[in-house]
């Protein structure tokens, strides 16, 4: 899933965060990129049917569950980022709580009734499906659409995708090194315990630290063209005269 998802985000998220205009075409272009990349990732994972030796026997009939997760995650990206830029953190927090509760409920309902593999995969799919549906309910499909244009392609592909892709590939591979090492030199029970601890630890983190990240992201996106404000965001200092005396960075 990690290998197939290497190019699920090739810089389009950062491009949407940085965009300061009001042209809704830039939001639609982000949505269609996420839709295409999420679908491509799902197709690559479904291709595991052609290489059954790569997945455990218990999962060979449930590859569609593996493919559903990155597809649903891709569908949520545009809605989530746009709502963050609108400072609608309260509703995002409610959606996150509901999604985590859905994950926990699914785990408890499926526990000891199906194999452990299906418990973990089913809970993840239920969580992502809940988050995806709730965000579409909140956004009312206002950020879902299709658009094209040379300005959109230049902005997304030339300014963001081209320099960001190598970094994303390296970061994704490095972030999975621990799982690769544990998979090679430990038992499957140890690997499973490590992965579950990471999942449970993200519950308080997702409701606290991630919210700070989103606030910082919003501050950055609105301050990047102002040198004093930008320095204040990065250094976490108070700058009383930032709003009265601004220096615009040439494009």
C-alpha cells in the first residue's frame, strides 16, 4: 500500500494550501488530481491479484479492502484542506472524533469474529469511509468539480509537483523503514503490536497536535507573501507591527 501510494500526493496539497486567490477552478483542479491519483493507487493495489505471493493468504480474497483505503483518503483531501483554510476547525474536530469512534467501534464489533487481518482492514476502511462521507456532507460537494487550463497546469505541475515529487518519494520510503525492518527481523506478532500502538497513540495526537499543525498551516498560507508575518510564524514570536508595516516579497 505504501509503495502504491508513493504518488498519491505529488504536491497538490501544498499547492492548494498556498493558493490565495478566489478562483474555484484551483480547488476543482486539486479535487480531480486527488480523484485521479487515488484511483490510480487503488488500481495498482488491485493489481496484487496478479502477484498473490506479495500478500498473505488470508488477504488474497480481500485486496479490495486494501485498495479502498487510499482511494477514500484521496477523496477527503480537497474537502479537508479547504475547510482548514476556512478555519472551520470545530467541524473538522467533530468529524475526526466521529471517524475515530467509528474505527474503535468496528474493531470491537469484529474482534474474535473474523481474522485479525480483516479486523484491522475493516476498521480502517470504516474510519476512512466515515470521514469521507461526513466531509462531503459538510462541504455539500462545493469543492468537488473539474477544471482545466494552462494556468492551472503551470501552477500545480511546474511550481509544486516538479520540485516536490523527489522529496515525497524519499520521505514515504523512510517513514516505512521501521515496518520493513520489523517485518524482516521480528515476528508478525511484534510487528502487529508495534503497528497497533502507533494507531492508538494517534487518537490523542490527532485531536491536539494535528490541530496546531492546521492552525500553523493556515497562518503560513496567509502570511507567505509578507516577510514580517512569515518570519513571525516560523519563529513563533510576537510581532506587534507586522500588520501595520508589511514588506511584500516579489513573486
